[in-house]
């Protein structure tokens, strides 16, 4: 099913780009959802679209789950998400997702922390509670304070569970659970013993250190090539079968050459520039399916 979905969106993108010259719309649109998607490109994309068409797009946060479910229900015109929708849930089944960019999950810590690099296996052991002192990572003799998102359906939390653990129900060994990525990032800025994972698009706008993973920086090129392994798509979300021409026109703009250029200017990898990552994702999905990750993930709670 996941393989079919990914190949289908590739075909959809081709059609949308081909039809990017649609008539301009003449009414406001509302967008809400993933804060990382908002910071990655959405604010700038909406501003450019308004300058081009005169259409103002209202932007609100609320997280990926809000973006998916409100768009699926028709409560907003367009949602933003950094995770895939869940067909097992009635309130997400009617969501239609269009990938427009690539994001990466990054490990972050306080600026004064001497650690610069972490391995994939060390990251896993951190969240399992097996590494608890910074000296185990080559740092000072001090306790590690891990911060994470509350629940299991946030974009960051769900993607981390998928890419690192192949288990959407994986528990994280920490008492520092926050309601959203903003408080997580703020805690890391202030706490010299803190560590967390967040999206690079918001991390780049914070005052803390972004660590290398397996000696690779989460640079534009390393994400684009897949050498930095914790990458994920960022989506625009609409109600399945929606016929609003204003919404279609904006989606076409987002995936057009002009829209993708604006995304690139924000330091975010446009989806169409790294299509090789789609095949890498298909391999990930195949491995995850064989290991049972999608079956175990069906009952995850917020």
C-alpha cells in the first residue's frame, strides 16, 4: 500500500506541474498544521503567492495531526504535515497528501556542549535509556536530560519511531515530555545537559548546536543525496476529492518550478530535486512492513 501511495504521488506531481498555469484564484485560503513545515517554507511560499495573485493565505500552527485531520474534515482549505496520514483512523482516511519538500530530523544540544557527533546506534540507546551520561558520548561527566514530544502521533515522534526503531509504539525513556516541538527546542537552548530531536527547518532558526549523525552534517546536499539518513517528506494536505479551484491552483503553484525555487531559497530541499529519495523510502517501507512496524503502529495514540 505504501509503495503504491508513493508512486501515485509521483505521477500526481507530474500532472500538477504540467497544469501550473491555471487561472488565478480570487479568494482567501486557510492553512494550519505542522510547525516545522510552516517554518520550512510555508510562510514564505504564502507571501510569494499573495504577491503574485493577491490571495492571502491565513497560517496557523497546531501540529501535523491537526493539519491532517482538519483538512480531511474540510475544516481548513489546506493542511501541513510532516508525517503520513493513517488509513486506520476514520478522521485521517479522507486526507489527500501532496509531498512538496524534504525535511530532516536532527539531534540538537546546548551550544556549550562539547559533543559534535553522535552515531545512529547511540541515538537509539539514548531513547532506550541505555546511555544516560554525556561522558558516554565523549562529553562531560554530567547526566543527559532527554526531551521529547508527548504522545506518538506528532510528526517528529512518529518519524523518529519509524526511522530509528521500526516501531510506531516505541516508548521513550524520559520524563521530559513536551506538548510540541517549540517547548522542546526552547528547553535545549537553555539547558546545558539537554538533548533532543527536532526538524532541521525549525532547528536552523534556534540558538543551539546541531550534531552530526554518523559523521554527516544535515546539510542541503547530504539530505538531498540521502547520506544523512533521517530524512522525511513535508506535505500539503487537502480533503480527498476536494474540487475547490483555489486550492488546486495553490497546490500547482507549490509544486511548480517557481514554488519549488522559493522552497529551495529557504534552505529546504524541494521534493522534485531529490526524487531518488523516493526509492530509498520505498526500501524503508518494505523493511518496516516486513518487521511489522505498520501493523504495530495502527493503534498508536496521541
